[in-house]
C-alpha cells in the first residue's frame, strides 16, 4: 500500500508515547518526512511528521507536543505529503511562528508556490565560488575576517555577550560595495525569549528594514520540537527569494544551541545511543543539511549568505555544537568575555577567529591591494603584543626591550581604535584599512616583515606625509 493510498485513513495503532514522539506499529507504505495529522482525545487535530520508519515501528514527531495524548484514544492520519511552505513576495515584512503560521495578526499568505522545506543542499557542481566582499562596517570583521557573498560564517557567543547587538548592526550595515540594493533578511529565532524577539523586531523597524525582513519565531515557551522545523522554513524562504526572485539574502539563525538541544531531546526519546555529551551521533550530518543550503548557484543572480548564531555553554569553543559548526561552515567569529568586561564592543578577539574564504574576496578591484598583507601584519602584531603582555605580567615592564614596549602600545591602541567601535558606527573598508596603517606606524618599519616594501611605500603614513610634503 502506498503512502498516497494511506492518505485520509486513520490508524489507531499508537503503541507508545515517549517525549514528543508517537511510536506506531503495523503501518506500511509511509515515507520519511511525510506529514501526519494527529487526532487528540478531545477531537483537536495536531501536526506531526514521520522521522523514522521500519518494518515494525513508525516514529512520528508531534510539533505541538504530546501533552494530553494517550495510547488508546489517539488517532493518526497519514497525508501522503511532505511539509511544504507557501511562499510569496508578500512574506516580506511579515512575522510567522516556528511552524510557518502568521504571528503578526496579518492574513494568510496567498502563495505563488509551495516549496518542500526539506529541499536538498546545493549541488557542489552547481555552486559558484564566493568572491564578492560584503562590507559589514565592522572593522574587525571587514579587515581581518572578511565575510563574502554566499558564505556561511557563524557567530559563536556566550550567555550575556552582545551577539544580538552585533547581529543587528550587521543586518543594518551589510552591503556589497558597488551594488545599491541591500540585503533581504530572513531571520529565524529558535527558543529565544519574547524580549529578544521584540529587540530584533523593534530594531528592524527603527532602521527602516522591516519591509525587507521575513521573521520566523519559535519562542522559549513554544514546543521544543518545533525548533527542528523553524530553520528549514527560513531557508526555504531564503532560497525562494534568492533563486526565484534574484535577491541577495542574509539569513540569521539564532540560537542554534537551542536547535541542537531539541535534536538531543528527540534522540533521547528514541533511546538512541548518545554521542558526545549526549548529543546524537548524526548531529554533524543534521547541521550540514542546514548550513550547506547557503551559497550561490552558477548562472543565477541571487545568493544566500548565512550567519548562524550560537551560545556556547560555559564559553567552551570545544563544545560539540560550536566544534561541529566550525567544521561545517567557512570559519567563525568568536565573542570574548574578557574583552566585553573591559568595555570593548564588539568584543571580538581576532586571534581565534577565521574566515576561510577571505582571500577570495579581497585585494585589487575588490577591497584594496594592500588588504591581505596588512591583515597578516596586524594579526602578527596583535599576537606579539599579547605575548609581550604576558611577559610583562610575569617579569615586569623593566624586563622589556624598547620594541617590546612599542608592541604593548600597539596592543592597547589596536583594541581601542581598531576593534572597538560604537554600535551605530559604520566604517567603510578604506577607513578600516587606514586605521590599520595608522596603528602599524607605531612599530619600527623593520618589524613590518609581512608586507612587501613596495606596499609599505605606497600606504605607510610616513611615506604619504613625505609625498604630500
């Protein structure tokens, strides 16, 4: 019997209810991802999805949770369909629940199409390599960890750190230099508070961006199981806007830690053998089905750029969620609690940060010819300053050479003038690079070993003064 033949039939074959899952037996012809209607003992209907099938048991994930259900009086109806999202340009400016229903009091969307939320990731053969620089206006990102169009670059934070502010600033300021139109934003919230949603929504309204934002919101009090669906709805919307409407789309996913906790809850209910710290062994694969939906398709004008945000338990970058996310994506931006305590915003320590695609989007005709070598030198000088700072704490400043003292001076000014900037300060790439050169002028020219002498003579403030004089 096929799943279409099963559609509309009711099966009173619920064997067990465990956590958010229903376990049915003796159901044939159903397929993975099939939509299920669950008739509750009170006569209400809830939504579910098949997440596992075998000869003996079919496992159904109930999005509204299983509270109030019992084995004897719960009916299951298989629809023969997968979850499809109605999409339209009318979604812009709207807010939806984590299951795709309007949450702003507005009418239902009149769909132009229905798209499967479990779409495949972009075929590697069809991918175009990211090569366009996105100017975020944040110096420590643009100068040292450049974001490119079509890249997936996660923001790893900790509880209480200002990742919300930084994400909002990037949404407000991000643009592709030379292209007038800004980004369309798809924002997916998973397990966050109402106050956090209000912060983002109010900020989008304040910056006049709400008309180009689509929001999907699963609040902390909403069913945890719904968090599995939320990012897939957001990415389906982003793919529609990018590849059918030719828009550049920036997708913000917050908080991926809450998403992974929902994965762990399902895995525990299925009594699966746990992996690291109790998370399922397939979490890497599952996260990849989300992150790999970012990119550019060769021959298409639109793009999907992803910025997943996750809060690391105990600020631990080796935690499985942060670790796997960094493996799958193309780098990471890490917020530093020590810098935040010193009043630095954004508190990004560039040393453990990385943008693996940076070199493809910087240089002549993209940012500036000195960008790569200047970035390398700034990294080295900041690292050297940290080493000297550690030496001074142990041995005292009297043990430092004159050059060591200059590195300490560079370290202090680099954090104050290059890394630190206000929430509403939007620096273009020229300003960012010029600040970098101003700070390198603190050091003797003999220390600038990572920059070609010809580039030093072209951009170093000392030579610029000589030429202007």
